[in-house]
């Protein structure tokens, strides 16, 4: 395979503690190498910023609700379609890009790995077909467990070993990566038109509380020693005052310790924390709870978060929090699609316009800024937009601009129609901090890779790691003349490498590489009871046979990469 | 038109805005798609004359058989355009200003999401005249449309502003989901008039075969509309839809049917 040497770049690598040194990065046989031969192709990165490829820890980019969004929003594709050109197939969609476009856009911004945030197990085959059709980037998908009948029944009796065996089975048949929990209990309650808005609301019929579900899944996750922690979208998302429910949820991790061989140190990942950091009692007195949430997470080091930044765009919300989407359509009167309500989960899709003229939207934007600027450890706080919920992932360069430039934030605050309210209801006016490139690398590469259990493989530039590299036209030695230059530089890489293959050059796709589907293969002790429960439920309740349930074979997973876990006990 | 296409032409470059500042030779080089084949206007059209320096100074006369040409006048903001025959879909779609005259008929989706300007259709208009783009909830918000013949179904869908006058009849589904704007139909409407309307005004001079059940009789009123003085039966609705409040008072859509 080709050898490359990226010379003279300003390197930012938190894995090795490199903070902008001018260093050469060598690539050989798909990995970062100590050195290469003289026949290596030379890339001159003088005056440029070199980082590992970025890692997307949470985005909705593949699966039935994503595709439902595409189908029911032809207007999302109006004037946003590009025809076939060069290496790129046709694509379209502003907030819900089609699969080819998704891969190209991530790669052009220097992203090389992405996690599909919520996979409905019964439709894992659909998720994998879309992952297969998303070029360049490695992807994994998180099956949802927090409203699963098996999980609810086992955890009611605190049967951790059975829950763990079920999780192992589910990860294998769905080729899943992690334990995802969305609105625990509430999404099952939605099958009855109900919800669970606090961690103590019992789930109808199953009579288990969200607190018991979450604690049980953390225990099962650590029993197995999975690469990633339990990944949670807590109850009561998006409601003024929800910060209290978030704190109640975070407290469930107290005293829990990470157990795994992948370098992960946390037991709970709180996702799109912006949506879960609201104080106030209604939309009139709505204010930021970012301080309360970041204070708690700063003190409790076994928790990681991602931001869920609002980008002030017209976008599409889509989540397995089915009852929330029904609530949202009642608020904005826009078209609502409800789907995936089977044995295992639910989902809803509603368009949303985050207008800078609406004070609530402006405050949401400010909360998304406060959270990463108030988090003390950038290795435990990752940048996301919960794509497409708070904004399209293609806006990451804009989010980076805002976080790296107080001037850019001030420009945005001054442009708000209700600027005074934004300043009184949040602390954005007093936050002077500007993210450094090193902190950016921690929040978008090294941090998420570590928490996903991929810290040995990607997110850094240490020899032996995958040669996933992004080179940006951004000179750290020159003062930033205009914050727009930051957004411009991070929008289109000078070079992106994926597994040692040059995939982007001068912002254009030059190769599709050979993307992999990442999944976790857990070995557990034989568990005849769980297998019998699975067989019985398929016979009694499922609308398909077990044979048709599994995402098996080359059609669904053409290039699998399994992280192996041995959770057998003597 | 000198070379009628076998397939349809996507001629969104035929607007005063795109022609402005160009000579005939430059206009001939403008791109056009026939099906999925990229081509230039000069392959299909003889071009005589030069454009004005700005859109406002530019007048385009489209001659010949353009029944298979789509998007004529799309997104125009100023200037004038005359289509001497009949045209295909999306005539004047997304226009924001200027004057567009179609002497023949136009197919579906004319004046999609119109924001301003004036569109006159001397023949018949197809379905979805002045409607929102498929899937969108933001329809025609400004400008004026006059159809001298009949119009099709689903006209004024999601309308929020502007005005349409149809001298002839319309088909089913008039101003569905509208939140503003005004439509005057001098002929007849069969059914589904004002379904899910939240705000806006409809005048029907002719007959309505079947009224929507969500429209409530609200008395009679004497009005002068389009130069005609008459008594109109007034209905408010759609009662099955959500209702906005303006200055404390509940707002309904208004339907006036000439008695």
C-alpha cells in the first residue's frame, strides 16, 4: 500500500500530548508509522493544522426514521441537490442528506468515524444498508435498549446476568456497537399514548422505573466490559425545568466504576446535553441550566457528555423519544411522522426552525455554547449537533468558529432580536473563553474515540494507530483576521486520509476508500433461559421469524470490523 | 423554439434575471437540460436581440411550441416576459417580481411559492397554481395571479399572502391549509373549498357543489368584489383546525359565496 509523509504541519494530538509542534506524520500500510522510505509521497503541510480524523459520537444518519425524514421532506432537497461529478454520486438534502452525500460531507470536514445514534433492532438491516451506502467513513450503530421488553422484565428482578446475555445476543444479531437508552420507559409508555417524565415514573404494565432501567443497564454494560459506556438521552427532554431530571439521571452513575479493556474510564455518556439543561417553569421564564449540569459533570469524573449545539438553521428533529415529537408538533404545528412503534422502541420526526428572532431558540443556542466553555475537562465533553435535531452536521465548522472566537459569538448575540433576554437568561455574555486547537482536538477526536473504546485505534496520531488524518488550511501561527476564516478552514480539508488512503484533496473527494462497519462481538456464558425467552417472544409477539431478524452477511455488512469482548465467567 | 425537444427541457435559465447584461450569443450559451442531458439554449432556440443591463430593463418574448419547456420565468425578480403559446410546469415558480404573461395554457405548479410580481395566464392553469412546493408549508406569500380560463385542483395550497383571480372554474381542493392571502373564483368550485384553512379569504361567484363540513354559516354581507356589487353568504372556518388569536380575538378564514 502507498506510503505518505505529511511534512511540516502543526500537529495537535492529545493522545501524545502534542500541542502544535511542527512534526512529520508518516503513513504506511494504512497505519501511522514511525518512519517511511524515501519513495513515500510527500505532502507539504507547512502553515497547516494536522489532527487525527474527527470522530462523530452521536448523529442520526442511517435507518428507518432518518429515511422517513428524507421521504416526507422533499422540500429539504429543494435546491440542495448536486449531480454526479467526479468521484461523487448525486446527492441532496440540507438537514437530512442522502447517504452518499453524508459520507462525502463528513470526509470533506475531516471526519473519519461516525456512530449512528439509535438503531431500532427490528430494522437493523435497514440501518446497515444505509451504513453500507455511506462512503468513506467507518460507522457503527447503537441499538436501543431502554424500552425493550426483555430488558424491562429482567431488570425488574435485577437479573443483571440475563440482561447482559440479552445485550450480547442483541449486539451480535444487529451488529450493534453500544447500549443506547432513549427516554427510558417513556418510549414504551408511548405505545399507550403515555410518557415517563421523571426517573421515578413507573412504566405502564412493566411497573419498573426509568431509574431502575438506567442503573441496571449501567451494571450490565460494566458486567460485559463493553468498549463504550451506557449512552443516554434522559427523560423529560426539551422541557423548561428538565435540568432537574437530568441531574437525577446523572446521579444514577454515582459510585459506578468502568470495567473494560478498551481504555474507557466513564460509565455514563449524557448525549445532546443542551436539550437537557433547561431551567425555568415555562417558555416565558425559560433560562439556562448549563451551570448546574456542568458543575455536576465537572465533579463527577465517570461521566462524559456531548453538546448538541443549536446552529440556528431550519432543520429536522428526529428521535426515538416518540412522545416528545408529538409534543413538539403541538408546539410548532408542523408535519409530524410517528414510526418504529413495535416491541422495542418508537420514533417521531418533525421539522423545526431555530430562528435567531425567537428568544427561546437564541437561548438554546447560548446553552449549547455555555456547556463546552464551562466544562473543565475537554476529554469528557464532545462537540455534536445531535444531527439533525439541533442542526445539520455540516455546520460543525460554524460551531467551531463560535467556540474558538468570542468575537464571533458576540456578533451572533448582537444579531439576536431578543438579545437582552439571551443575556439575562444565560451567562453567554460573561464567557470569554476561546477553545484552543488542542482543546478542539480533545473534544472532536481523542475524547470521543477514548469513550467509544476506540482510543487505541483512532482519534490520535500515535504510530500504530489507523492513519485517519485531517489537514486543515489553518495556520495556528497567524492571528485570526476574521472569524469567518475559521469556519472556512474547517469546512474543507486540504487533505483527509482514511486508513492510510487519501480520500480528500483540496476539499474534493479523490477516493472512496474501504469503509468498515464497526460492531461489538461479546462472548458470554451459555444462557439457556435467555435463549428460551427470545424464542418464546418471537413465537408469541414478533411479526417476523428469528431467521429474518439478524443483519447477517455481505449484503448488510460487507466489511465488518468486530471489537471482541470476552465476558465469560468461570 | 427551433428544435422542439423529444423529452422535456428544464429551462430555469430563461428569465430576465439570467438574461440581464447578456448578448444574444451569450444567452445562446446558457445551460439547459433535456432530460438528464446537459445542453445550451442555442440548441433549441433562435435568439434575437440583447437583454437589458438589468433584469428590470429586460423583456423576453418566448415564441414557438414550448409545451415541453418547464421552469420558464422561474425565480424572476423584475422585468417582463411573454410566453406566446402554452408552456409546461413551474411557470413563474418562486418569482419575486416583474410581469409574466402566458398567452396559452400552463401546466401544473405555476407560481409555486410566489413572493411578488404579476402573473397573467390567458388560457387555463393546471393543478397546484400558487401552491407551496411539495412537502413545504410555506406557499404563495405575495404578488398577483390572474387566470382568464379555468384552473386545476389544489390551487393556493398553504397560501399565506398575495392574491389570485380565476375567471373560470376551479377543480377540487382550493386554498387547502392556507394561512392568508385571497382567492377570487368567478366560476364554480366543486368541493373541498378551504379545507384546513386557518386564515385568508375565498370568494366564489359561482356554485359550490359540496361545502366543507368545517365551515360555519356566519350570515350574509353586501360587498363589492372585482367591480361586482352583490350579496355574499359568509362562512367562517375551518372549525376543525387550530385557531390563531389577533389582539385577543379568534381569527378564522373567511369564505364568501355569492348568492
